[in-house]
């Protein structure tokens, strides 16, 4: 079993890579699930802001920032395809009542990938693309430097408001999730 990990605030480094949910043929479809769609939109907006900040303050990281953008966009699309599969076939595995980290941590088994590959050839292509881009990012000469820079800004007083705003938006997504969990309970009783 592989779990898609929700990244805690302390690891915002990786949020850089969850950039805008559209670019060329990498469009991330809406799922019809308000909580999931709000989470993806939050990742998109937040990391776009971080990317813009990186490009403004550390131009030497442009190459890795762009590559990270492509990688995380591919990962977000892959995660959304997985979410849609689980929503349709294994909705009981999606945890809505245990908070946002549990909600976005999807239980994913290899047999789910096999079934999804058979029904949707785009899924396998997306898996290959995401893995390829991840490898390029991790091997990039500036990857560690970018991670260090992002750790620095988390501690910076100059960027405190930016992080406070992110936490506020995260709370809004949490409220959407709580409402969807309550609605689901009412529907099933």
C-alpha cells in the first residue's frame, strides 16, 4: 500500500511544487467534491505565491522552480485521478471526519493502479510522467538550495503574514471538509 502524504506546514518546501492546476494538457479536472477541489485550489494558489517569491528573490532557482512546477502539477493530476477512482469505487476509504491531513492521505494499493490503468490509459501515462519529473527534480543541482531557501523564509518575520494567510486558508478548507463530512453523515442516516 502506498499513502499519498499530506505535507505538514513544517515541510512547506514541497508545496512549491504544487503549482497552478492548469497548463497545456495538464489540466486538473474538478472532482465535484468541494473539499478536494478546495484543497487542490489552495495548493495551487499557495505554491504559485511561493514560486513567484522564489523567482523574485532567487532568480538562480528559476530552472528548478519551473521543473518543480511541472512535477507537482503532474503529481496533483495523478492524485486527483486516484481520488476520483476512490470516490467512485472505494468511497469508504476516504476519511472526511478526521481532519484535512487524513482526508488528503489516500490509501492506494497497486491493484487500484492496475484497475485504473485498464479503464483509463491516461492514468499510466500520468504515473510515468510524474515519476520521470520527480527523478529530474531530485537530481537537479539546485534542488537542495531551493529547499534550504524555502526553509529560511518559513522562519522569516518578513514573510510571517504570508504564512498566517496560508493557515487561515487551510482553516477554510478544513471547514468545507467538516461540512461535507456532516452532510455525508446526514445522507447516510
